[in-house]
C-alpha cells in the first residue's frame, strides 16, 4: 500500500492511458459507422477530461473546508498527474473534433461567430493546460521554485472558466438545461464554488481580518448567481453574449413569428442538433462522376437519423459551388436509411463548397457545409462588383436596388424583389412552380462562404398548374445566427414557361 501511494502519479497516468484505450476500443467495437465512432469518442473524451479537471481543482478547497478528511497527502500529491490526465483527454477531444468532425481548418469558414468564439476559448484553454502539463514534472517544479510554480499553476482557474463557457455553448447535452447531465454539472460546479468560498474566507481572515467576515455567505450567493446567469446566458434560445441578449432574442422571435409559423421547414424543436459526415473518394478527378455520401446522426445521442420531412418536394437539397463562385449546381441526393447519396461531376480542378439542406422529423431545417478538393488545387482571385441584373436564355432578371443591412436581413425586415422580363422587355407572367415554389434563392458570402437559404416571401406552395410573375419576392432571415456584413453572391432559380434558369447577382450587406 505504501508503494502504491508513493507511485500514485504513475498509476494515475497508467490508469488514464488504459481508459483512453478502452474508450477507443469500445467505440470501434460497438459503433460500426466511422462518423458515429467519432461522435462518441469526442463526447466521451470531453466528459472524462471534465471529470479529471474537476478532481484536480477539488483538493485545495476540500481540505481547507474539511481539514480532518483522510488521504490529504496522497490526494495532493496525485493532483499533478490528475491535471496531466485532464490535458490528455482534452487534447484527444480537440483532435477528434477539429480534424475528425470539423475536417480541419477548411471547416472554420462555415462556422458562425458564436461557434468560432467558443472554439477560441477551447483553444486557449488547451494551450494553458499544455503549459501547465509541461511544468508539472518534478524537474520543472524544482527549476521554477515552489512559490513561482504555485503562482503559475493558478492559471488553471482561467482555463477552467474558459472550458466552462466552451462546454455550455457547444455541449450537445446542454441544449436543454433541465436534463440530468446539465443538472449534475451545475450541482458539482456550485459545490466547488461553495468550497472555494470557504477557503477564501479563511484566507482573508488569516491575512487581513481579525474577526470573522461574511465572505462565506457572499461567496455562496455569488456562486448561485453565477449558476443562474450562465444557465440563461448560454441557453439554446439565446444567440448573443451580452446582458441584453435575452431582449434582443425576444425582439427577433417576435418579428419572425409569422414567417416561422407559416413555414413548415422552420417549425419544430430548434434545440435538436445533428452531425453529418461526408464520404468521398480519396482522389477526386474533374469531369468524372464522383459518389457523394452524407451520413446523418442525432448529435445528442449518436443514433442514426432515419425519418425526414420533405422540404420543397425533396428530402435533401445539395448546393455545390466552386471557390470563385462562378459554378453553381442544385441537386438532390436520395435517401437510404440514414445516408443520402448522389453522383456529382466537378467541371475543373479547384476547391468546391457543398451545402446540404434537410429537415429531420420533429426538427427545423438543417444546413451543413463541406469543402472538397478536386484534382490539383487551383487558387483563384475573384472580384465581385455589384451586380443587380442578369440575362439567361433571353430572360432578364433584375433585383431591386436597395440598401441591405445585416440587422434588417437577420431579423427578416427586408425583402428581396426580383422582376423577370422576356427578350422583348415584356413582363413574364407565366412562371411555373419548380420544387413547390416560384423561385429558389441562396446567398453565399464571398469571403467566409457563409450560406443562407432564403425562403420565398409567400409561403403558400403553388399547385403545379399555377402561374405567376413577373415579380418574385424572398425574405432572408438569420434563423441560425445573424447574417454577417460583407459581399454576397446570390443564385436565384426560376421556371419561366417550363424552362429552368439560374441567374446570379452580387450585393453588399452593410
């Protein structure tokens, strides 16, 4: 037993290695899909890292509040190895999430500012844990001297704060804070805050005050205030960080209520999240049919998603553009259980961006983005001057000249109006429905490649024999986050006289 305690750090690191091996073996054995394996390993490694981090933070406040508890020396000695284990599983979580699920740096262009902010906090936390890991060995401690080392390792509190925010913003189990996992999380978090308040109270009494101070009560109340503040701040219903985010979201929801209630693709549980994996050949050759396979899972529990609702007559819409935004294709993969597949042909070498639209049963419409490289990558430098009119197959389509602002578009306060005329300049009044709508419109940011699927202003789906024109209106909305400022390429599809045409435009969102 004495040898066990004297080598406790070694045994903890060995235990962590065994747990990591068992985690990988479990996921590889019980989940046949590589995408589902990644989801489970990512979730479990994050959960284990949080446990180790909590255990590393616990001994000082615990034994300050209860100095007679046993195993104080052994627990304190083991703390460094526990912290190293927390970093190890955090690193595993980061590698799986970034390179496995996000597909590396290419995937960053599809993320919202809120998501990028959370990733940044996670990255900074990982760097802090890495530096603390390097200085956790005996030689580093002796080189730094103990007082210096102790001050340095207090950065673990900053890392823990960032990890807390990162977890609340991105954790798939934190979309509903009434569930058991969030409740347990906040219970142990509040317990740690209370113990830290006790330790702070004792420290201040010893160093600065002769009499007992009310800081313990203040600390407890502060802990609960932090708990309720974070609970509301990072709830799935709120999109922005700030003291007025709740009121901003209420205003946004109020202005979008009519459109959302009338649009079946936007009604459903908005807290549901999904993971989509794209499988392609390792080498993609231009001018060759390439199989694209999209596999979809419920991100909260990793189960395959099998049931979907039709949105505009199709279960999935796939938009493909090249990096210069001169190539556009709108196609529809076919379902086979929880996968959708289709053959696509890429016209030339270069980088392509793929966007999927689908609606799981009971959820709102989901939009996911991917990037693929075709042949030898060709870097293109494109300019995007304003373009409000386009002529295709003798038809001239004009977008109304207006000032488009990020706030108005995000809140659904600004329509986009297109007018279609024939080669003689006459109004086209014989637009026919295409995929249950008189027009389809997408917006793509020319720098970040953010994708916005813009719904028609009139949400009543026309009958096949219906006709319309010459005006078609669309209403952009920031359903998944604000529509950012910048230059956008617009691709609009219409069906005059049964002839499908695709027109492109360029606007600036201020």
